[in-house]
C-alpha cells in the first residue's frame, strides 16, 4: 500500500450537511409516489418495539425499515434515487455547510462523504457535491427488491466508518488502526491526520472526528457538545426547518407516514401525550418585552421581560433593521435564532440575552449574574433597530410559529 499524503475533509450526512434524516426523507418521497407502500408499517412497527428493548441491532432495524421498497424494480429504485437527490436533497442542504465543503475542496482537500445512509442514493449525493469518495451502508439492490433488503457488509456507523475508509486513509493511519484493533477494544484514539478536518452532529461519529486535526460539530447532541467544549472544537448552528427535539420528532413522524402536512390528534390521543396539549390548531406564544440594550465587550446585551411556559415554546429570534417598522414587520424566519436556553424565562425575573458574534450559548456567570438566558451569534450595528419574537411549535405537524414582535430598540 502506498502512503497517500492527502488533505482530508470527512463529512457526515444526516443532521450535518442536511437538517434531517435522509432515509426517512426518502421514505416520505417514495410513499408520496406510491401510496400503497404505507403498509410497510405492518412489518416495521413490531420491529421498532424490539429495537427499543435492544433486542435487534441497527443493521436489522434498517433492513426492516427498508421494507417500504418491497417489490420495487431496481430500475425504478435508481430512477427514484436520482429524482430524490435532485428535488429533495439538493435544496435541503445547509447553505453554510455546502459552502464549507466547497471551500475545503477548493483548498485541495480530499472530500469524503461518510454516512450510515443507503448507498443507492448516497452515490448521487456524493456526485452532486463533487465528493472525491463516499462510504455508505451498502444495500444489495436486487432486480426486484425483497421485503427485507440485504446489507452487504455492516451498517456503516461508528467504528465501521473507519473500516470503510481504510482503502483511502494514509498508510500510517491504517497500520495504527490495525494495531489498536478498536473493533475488539471498542475504543479508538488515533493520531490525528495532519491537514485534515471532520464534520458531524453525533457522538457516534467520534472515531471519525478523532482522526481530524480540525473538528466542527453541527447542532451537536449534549454528549458531543460537552466533548467539543473540552476538546476546543468548533460548534456551528445553521438554521433548521424546525425547533427543538419536539419539532424533530414531528418531522420524523411526518416522513415515515409519507405526509407533508399532518393532523395527528387521534394518534397522540392514544399516546402518552395529552390531546389537550397538542392539536392541529396553531398555538400562540407570548411576545417578550425589551427593557434595555447596552454594550458589553465585543457585543451587546438585551434585558428582557418574558414569560414563555407554553407547551412547545422553543426559543427566540432576533431581528435587526434600519427602522422600527422594518424589524417589527420583518418576514418570518428572516432573523437570527437564539441558541439553547439556560432556563425557562419567567416574567418575575428579568433575563439577559447576549448578542455577540460567534457566541451561541449564554455565559455561565457574569459579575455574579445568573440570569443569562441565551446568546445570539450576531454583530449589531450602532444606530440600527432590533426586536425579538418568541418561537413555538404550532401544531402536531411540527410547524413553527412566531409571536407578534416585541418593541424595537436602537442599538447604541
């Protein structure tokens, strides 16, 4: 094997380049094309119960989920895969992440797409993005798809992502991997590859992330967020088409049922979630009040009065404009999202929202204050106006609604 002194950029796909799970999105795409395939749930739902008790592995779960392809001809699957990538994946890619991938490509990096998603459509995503190589869960495509398609090899997840790339990684990395034998030990802390970068949202990708000299995590899970902070990794939060875990769960549910808009009142009545809390009607949120704005360090702080105990409340959005009218009447979703909330806002206590470039989490303690609510990664311009809106999951379909605007204040 020859040594391959390349610059590598490793990209995960789902929730890293995309704001969603591509396989459930593909399921949604297929079910809209051929509605009768919704009956795959007869085979899949019992398997979900087994998976919940960890009686089956992720590979078996994936095979059972792919039962929605039963009896589909291979040429039809390939045609759908191409259309899916063109019509659904291309417009869904995070613009910031697409730009980052292209920037790394122009800088001479070898772009590698490494995902657990099925190979039959991942190959077209890799082609779309101009990747130098891709690795995915290899699904056997038969002339007519069986009820439970076969995996060729293993589910491409965790350590398996490294195994898949052994044909392209530097010889020194391959030798180190073989010597460490992480498939047996279960841990992997490799020497970082010089001039390399890695991007993911999940702690399951730690083996791949640890390969890289520069690591960026995208909307990380709480576990990965803690690791990233301790490791000095970069964290980014591109805009998602939903807010919080509730919005993500609704998105999953819509996709696996093949629906674009969904009234799930009956389903939720049968679940542990009360129907009095969720309905198909839009929910409203209380608007915050901006009490003052002041400079602090490289940014600003807003003192706000807010009480948002509504079910589905998911944060705030900040708008900046040249006039009071411009910010109070700005288009929906045209502002900048506040990062994760440090606590639930209560009207009895004035809260601080930090507005500072590059900052997505509130400072833990500043001058003894413990009322730092959240942070907005934005540089405010003196003389402009700012206003806030509360965000809420509108209905069981996962749509996001905004409160009416707060008052507008002038940036000092």
